[in-house]
């Protein structure tokens, strides 16, 4: 079963870079372009339909399981960062999972902290449907055994734990502000139901006034 085309899904990242010897089929190109869009803060309901309902997203501070958790993660990037700039990307493995090197510059809203993250991204997908089942974002090639949702309270209070996994206090501040933001406005984000229908929780007038962050990609 083939996925909809990149044009049908509104995928912006179609100029994909691969290491010598790695080739991608059309579905894989769609998947990689879609994931690059999400990391750039460009989610949409069409793009998120390419994820299974029980898919997972993991990075050193997040373990989002199921549509109700990973969708807010992607929509929240525009709320958490004033700028996202992709400095480099390169697909290193055309198998399953698809492997990709990713280097991204973020500017945290409110405090203006700039952070550059080097990632090893793994994209797992269902070969029968082409849908994404898991994405792992390994900062500096590493993913801790426990995520933000499972660490102890003592670890959350320790800046050294955050320095180890996110290279600075800015990410500690961001993670706390993210939780506060989600409690306040997360329930108003557009959610894709299991039937593929959108529950519009944000009035159209308010959505139309939302500004998109600047993005530059390679």
C-alpha cells in the first residue's frame, strides 16, 4: 500500500540528502520528508495521519506514547521555540528503521536561549501500510534508559542531570515551561481522532491569528 504523495500531504521538505550508496523508495521519501517537517515545527493533521494511533516518540526528555501524547509534542514546537533552523540532515540508512543524522538550531521563546542539537534519528514504520510506528531522537547519538516522564523527582531538581542530557539549564527551563503550557492550553490543540476526524478545539478566528515561526532548512 502506497502513501499519499508529498504534494497531497503538503510536505515541504522534498530535497532529501543521503549518504553514498543509500537509496529510498517513494514511501520512504515521504516518511523522511514528513519527519523533517515535524522537526521544523510544521505539523498538520494530514501529516500526522501517516502515524499509527499507538505510535511513539522518544527523546532524552520525552516518552510520548499514543496519538494523544505525540500530537501535542509536534504542535507544541511553535509554542516552545521562536526559531528553528535545520543546519544539516543526511539519511544514513534506508532500511527499517530509517536512520538519519540531523543537526538543528533552536531558540527558546521567552529567554532567547540558543541551542544546537546533533541527533541520530531512527524512524520505524509498518511496511504493509507505510505508517510510522516510532521515532527516536537520540541527542548526540544517545537515548537514556528513562525519559522525562519516568525520572525521579530528585533528578528533576538536579541541574546536572539536565546538563548531561540537554547540554544546559535552558532545556531544564524549557521542559518545565512545556509542562505548564500543556496544562494550560494543550486541551485546545487540534486532535486527530481514531476515525481520522478533527476535533476543532481552537476557534477558527484564533487559529488564523497564530503566527508561524521562521524556519530555514538544509
